[in-house]
C-alpha cells in the first residue's frame, strides 16, 4: 500500500520522508520564497527566477523552490516548458512529502491538460495539507470537469466543514448532490443556503452617504441583485423537486410566486405541473396566457395541444385540434405559426385545404423561405404526394388564368408565377425528379433573371445531379450578383471547395474574413470551412492536409469542452444555477454533434489511408532489398560517374551561397502605424501540408482511439464498417464483430 501511494508518473518509491525542519528556510530565504510566489502570481517571470536562484545558491536541494522555479519556466514560454517540467519533477523528488511540490506538479499537469494526473497530484498534496482551501477548490473544480460527481461531493463536504458559514459552499455542495442523484440531501443543503442568503439581505445602513443619508441608487441596485439571487435559488429548488417527482413541487411553486423575478419561466413551469396533476382547465388557461404573449412559441403550442387532446379519443383528436386551431387563427390572424403548426397533424382533404390557405398568400408576397418552412413535412410520403397535387394546381391555375385557386377573380402579378416555378423546382428537387426540377428553375430564370435565389436553387439541383463544377459556377454567379452578402459568399466558397477549386474558394471567403495577410478562419473556429477543406483534400488524395483540417475541428470541440472549466465557480458567484446545470448537460452531449462526428469519421478514414500507404511503402522496400544484390554489379560500374556528379553539385551549391551572401539586402516594406498597432503575433505553422502526420507510426491505433470515442459519444454516423476494417487490420476480430453488430 505504501508503494502504490507514491507510484505516479514514473516516480520511484518514496524514500525517507523529508522532515519539516529540513524543509524550513532561514528568514532571508523565506522572504525570498514569498517574493517568488508573489512574482509568479503577478507574471513577473524574470523577477521570480531571480528570487529562486538566490534561494538555490544557499539551498540547492530545496524541493519547493525548485518546483516553483520550474512552474515559472513552464508558464513563461513554450520553449521553456521542457526545462520547467524537469525542474518540477526534480523538486518533487527532493521533497516528496511537500504539499507545495505536489500542488505545483499538479498545476503543470493541468496546463498540459492531463486531468487524471492532476487529480492524482492534488489528492497527494492534500495528504500533507488536508485543510488547504485552495487545493480543495481546485480539486473540486477538476472533479466536476471530469464528471466525478461522488468525488466532487466529498470534496465540497470537506470544504463545507472548513467554511460552513459561506453560502457558496452550500450551493456547490447542493448542486453536486443533485447531479449525483441524491435529491433529498440536496434539498436540505439548499435550505441551509437559503437561510444564509436571507441573512445577506442588504441593510439600508450599509448604503449611507457622507451626510448619513441613504443612497437610493446603490441600495436599489443591491436589492435588485439580492431579489434575483433569491428567485434563482427558489426556482432551482423547484427544479430539483420536479426532477425527483416530488408531489409537493406544485404547491412549492405556488408559494414562491411573490419572490420570482422570471415571470415567464414561472408560468411555463406552473402550466406544466398543472397538466401533470391533471388540472387540465387550469393548465390550459396558463398556456393560453403564455400564447397571447408570444403566439410563435412552439413550446406554448405543444402545451396547449396536450391540454386540448387530454382525454379525447384517438379517432377524434385531429378534428378537435383542427377546430381549436381554426379558433386560434381567428384570434391571431397575423400569426404564421397558428397556420403552420396545423399542418403537422392534419391529413387528407383537410391537409390539402390548409396547405392551399398557407401557401398562396406567401407566393403572392414572394417569401423565398417558403419551401424551407414546408420541407420537414416531406418525411410523410402522403403529404409529399399532396404537395405535388397542390403545387401543380397552383401552377396550372396561373398558366391558364393568371389567378390562384382561392382567389379566381384576382389577377396575380408576374412575380407570383416566378415564385410558383421556384417552389415547383424545389419540390421536384426534394423528391429527386431532377430533370423536371431543372426545367422549372430554368423557366423561372428566363422569367426573371435577376432573382438571386433562383441561381442558388439551380446550383443545388446541379449538385444533386452530380455536376459539382456547374453547381459551383451557378452559386458563384449568384454571389457576383450581390457582393455585399456574406451568406452568398459562404455558399459560393463551400461549392467551390466541393468542386476542388480550393484557391478560388480561399480568395472568395477572404473577401469577408481576411485580416491583413492572414486567413483567420481557424482562429474563428470556422468548422464548416475546415470540414469542407478537409474533404477537398481527401478527394485529391492529400491525406496529410485532410487529416490536419479534421484534427483542427477536433481541437475546436476540445477547446469548447475545456472552456466549461471557467464556469464552475463563476456560475455560483452569479447564482445562475439552472443555466449551469443546463451547460453541463450540453457539454455531456458535445461530441455527439454532427460536425464533430463527421470530422471524427474523416480522421479515421485518413488514418486507414495512411496505414495502407505505409503498407505499400514497406512492401516496396522489401522488394527493393530482394533486388539489391542483382543491382550491386551495375552500381559499381557507375561509381566514378556518381562521384563526379557529386563534386559538381557541391561546387554549384558553394557558388550559389557566395552569390547570395554578396547580394544587397532589400529593405522591408514599412508598415503603417495603424497596421503595426493591430498586428498580433501568430503561431507559425511549420507543417501546413500535414506531411508530418503521414509519418505516424501507429495510424491504426489512433483510428481505434477515435472510434472508441465515437462509440462513447453515440455519434449518429455509420462508422461500423470503419471499425470492422480497423479491427481486422489490427488483428482483433472480436472488436470487428462489435462494429458489425
């Protein structure tokens, strides 16, 4: 057990412990050590190193000073990281019973994003200084980052024992219990936090001016902040009660109404709880009040529909909902949602009638996003067939009488015909009648050649037909019609990349993103650009560059995941407890998002391609070794010729170097003061083509790591065949079976 306590990062078993007396510094050196810590915290690295060197002159084996010097070097610059890490390790070996040494080594591991090692170091630091508040706080932050909820609760319980009078300690302890699933203890901790929060209510005596009169502005601001924190604390307590299924959550929500600041949130939760306890009429009234404030909110419509259909037979639900939405359309005549949501549940003749009523006014107004609004309805084949009937009837009516079916006495403007052709082209493209779609869009362009959306539609149809070059030309033509439109610029760049015209795509996207001479898309974490660029390289079989761009996307998502660390304390200071829990749940699903899944899929494909290339190179090398003896005789005959050629090359290189040295040096072009002030030092990419990635020693192992992460994240991409191929190439058939299932 003693040996396992000290085994970390390859350190040997702990020898005789360093006594505290031997670790203590004389007064002068102790003062210098405090200065060293202060200079490090203020990022005065040179002064910190100077203080450390002064201590080490008299105490060369002082472990804590060595560790602090290493930490300073590690945080100073990238080229000093290795030296700093070695010094930290040396300091730890000199004094393995020092909590400072373990803490410092943990800080270095944390900077290297080695979370498991950091947790191990901080736990060992607490073995020698169990009541160190700073280490306990850092440990709890890392435990919640690593989703070690039990460890987080244990650490916060220790902090609560040390600082039981602080509200934040109770809040963090309560949230940890909530995430762990211990709701009853969580409610008890929240009650304790509420008591301490009530004690912190602003006192008018603390907001007096110099003349002893009350400062009303500062007092009002403090009271508003206190009321907001009270509201958040009470709403979070109610959320805990709801998620644990407490029947008293409705009564509690009613009791906290006078103290809640977010009235809309309270009313939404109240309406949902009323429906849960089957107080349908009261719930319907609350949802109706919410709908009056925002008729476009989908959640309000869903709540009302649940109330309207509660207790209604399945066969009568559509009729009941239809009557209800007819009433809503009379109450909110200018609300598109009240007409659009009706299309979700209607069928047959009722759906056809409602679709006519929904589409015709929008064709008359010329709304380009009409088809995008209707596109989700194509998941139902019956509705897709009705779209063909309705849209065809609209077009025939316009062609025969220039009128729409619902208004046969009103003659439509020519624009209505163009938008109907546009809608028909998109519809035909959606059901993959591509030749017919192309005919409609060509007719629309011939009718009105100045509408940009028609060229985008044509490009999309050409893409579906497989002609990516013509699609790129069509979309780029749309871009040239409005050079100030960022969306068109983005679309054109994407289509140019798909057509393999990477240079043209870079010139196009640079019109909106170029910063000086630097294309700052990577700095902006522009995932779609890097994904399309990687695919462009992949199609050209430039696997190193493709893998590099896929890895950029992986890094972006890793940075997003790491950024949550900044909120583990901030959210509790601001009392945004519900938002904090939502953020944690979002981060838990981060790597299931489609863009990361596509990038991970591409990385695996690249690693497989690299493995195949290495196998071919290895086979060619073996073949060359076999053929080497037969080629030895011919090689010896040309030895003299090779020697002459080598000498000539050396002479030419020497002459070129002499000429370059004697050539006059050109002066650099002066920058304007404004540009120089805005110039930012940027990290130079020494391998822009990803050539170093092609030399990966174990590409299949890398691919297996990514596939494991994809399984853990439950990515919605078909990676099973990739897992089969990777597992078979690694000689692990059981894992291949797992991918085949």
